C-alpha cells in the first residue's frame, strides 16, 4: 500500500506532453517617450505658472511568456507551469517569473490539489456597470497550506479543502464548496468554512444568471455571507446589470477613475446585522462603444436611500471624438454633485493629429461652484514618440 501511494504521489511531478512553452525572443519591445508642458491659471487666486513633465521607456524582450502542462488519463499527475517572460527595462530588470498554475493528482474524475489555497467563503461582487464594489465579505478562518479534494462534472463541482496556517502547529480548518451550472449562463455557489481550534465559521452563497437578450445581456446577481455568530445575520449584495458587451475598460472620463463594463446597472448591499438597517444603492451607466466615437458614464451612489439628501453622489461625464480634417478633436465634459453642498464641473478638449507626434489639450476644472470656487484653467502641449 505504501509503495502504491508513493507511486501515485510521484505522478504529480512527472512531466508529460508540453506545449506553448516559453521561447527565446530577443527584440526591442518598447522604445518610446513623451514630454509635456502645461501652463495654467488658478481662477480664484489669479496665480499662473508652468509645469513640465517628461518620461522615456526602453524595454528589451528576452523571452516570451508561455506555459506547459502535462496530459494524461485515468490515474495521472497534472501540473501546469507558466511564465510571463523576461524583459529588461530602463527602470528595472524584470527577471522572468515562473509559477505553478495547477498541480493535481487525478484519480479518474476525482482529483487532489497540492498547491496553496484558502478556507474562506462568501466573497462576492455584485454585477455593476460602474465599479462601486458592492460586495459580500469573505468569512471564516483563512488557512492556506494543505490540500483540496474535488470532483467536477457538469452540471456541478465539489471541492473540499483541508488546510493549516503552516506545518507543525495543529491549527486546521476545512472548507466545502459546491458549484452548480444547470443551464448556460446560470451559476450558483455555496460554501461552508470551519476552523477546528478557533471555532470560527463562515457560510457564503451566490447566484447569478447571464441571459442574452438580442445584443444585450441581462445579468441579475445575489450574494450572501455570514460568520454564523450570535445575533449575526450577515451581509447581502444585490446587483442587476444590463450589459452591452463583455470586458472591462478604462473610461478616460472626468470624475471617473473606475473601470467599467458597458451597460446599465443597479446594485446595493445590505448589512442584515444592523438594528437600524441602512440601504445603500448604486445606479450606474457606461455606454462603451454603443455609439461610435461617443463615451458616456453616469453613476448615482447613496450610502442610505432613506436619508438620500444628505449622503448622495452623482457623477456624469462624456466625450466625443470628431474627425476634423487630418486630425481628431475630442471635447469632454463632466459634472459631480455631492450631497447638497458641493458642485464641481470640468470642460476640456484634446486636439490630436494636426501636428505630427503632438497633442494639444485645454481644460477648465472648477472648484466647488457652490462655494465660489472657479477652479483652474490649463493648456498643454505633449510631444510623444
């Protein structure tokens, strides 16, 4: 029996058929730079001044990224190794990093994983157009060293983690997770966590359904987590996304630093443990590329809709890239209202393509207009390779 176990464990380290392995590829990956000069005036103090910025990048690629994995059937050892390649840049030497993505001992449809993991459950982000991070919390004790036993076959998968903080300390926790995908687009998960020494517990569940409707996707989602403590009811996150396409994108709009998924969404999270429960709410819109050359975003966020007038934020912004002759003019505008005490606005335009390698920009950005804050006006010239 011991010899058989040694043979099975050794299989997890045996190489098999490898594909897409990293290869040497020496080339100049990036050689670029830019310089910008900005002149601005503070409209409240009438003070003016310049600001200069310059940067350059020189990157040499040594080896491309890649991955390699074993293959097998029946009883076999799976290991997946990947690297993001090797580059040398002007700022640092980025040594090629290699990592093990998966290490599994397969026994038919059942597997044992031997990489680090975790024993918490319940973390869930509600679907949203504008990222506001309405989510449930990860609950339960977190132990990362150990093994996971699992089984995966449509329409469900099961995984049981048995882990400790580190070796030789008798501090263990267990986590059991069940995932269901009964139909295309519908996903449900439930998990339970228990730590043997601290008795910390956690329960988490979520369900979401991505339903295609013509060119759109309607995705409702709900997540719940609780530590199962006395009088502790938990946290509930709810979201509804009307999506226009897939993927995250940088908005590049005034007052919007968040990434977004194109679409319209409504989301909230509820702390069910509060005696006087507040109900936060976010309504978001991001148009993506629905209208050619037009990008727009809107978000309304309130920490408690029952006291909306004192704790809301509204942001709206848009930009439009218009071809004019050989160049492109991209005007932009945005507004931000916070509670009933703050109003900010910005208007600007970028002029590109009229002069080779050169971009011109002008922007007015206010202070609090309700407090007579006229803000600043800046013009800039950027020359880039």
